[in-house]
């Protein structure tokens, strides 16, 4: 299960269960309107905020807005990621 952790207008932010089980650093996925694992954007939260994959559903300005939202909620998202990862493992 890949839980939604944040919604801002049409942008949906969620953690991917595969990442929690197989990756050491925190990341979040971002989609437009829904969670689409094949077309979503992926953003590393650690060691710093960095686009891992731009995906296909977000235009550049939407991805930039997503990055701003991630920065605004950075502490919350990292806390939630680590709690989710602990439950998944």
C-alpha cells in the first residue's frame, strides 16, 4: 500500500511501498490528481531535496510548485517517511 501523505490542489504526494522496503534514503512521489506509479515524479528527501525522476504527468511549473510544497512541509514529510518505513519493515 502506498499512502497519501499530502494533497495540495491537484497535486498528490505519497510514499511508495517499494521505496520504503528497498531504499535507504527517504523519497516522495508526486502526481497530478491521482497516484500513478508509472508516470509520477519522484523526489529524494535525503540527503537533500532533489528530483530523482521528473515523470510524465507534471509540467515544469507544477514540478517546481511541488518542490516548493515539499520544502514547506519538509520536516513533516521526513518524519512521516521514517514512521512509514519503520512500519513497512
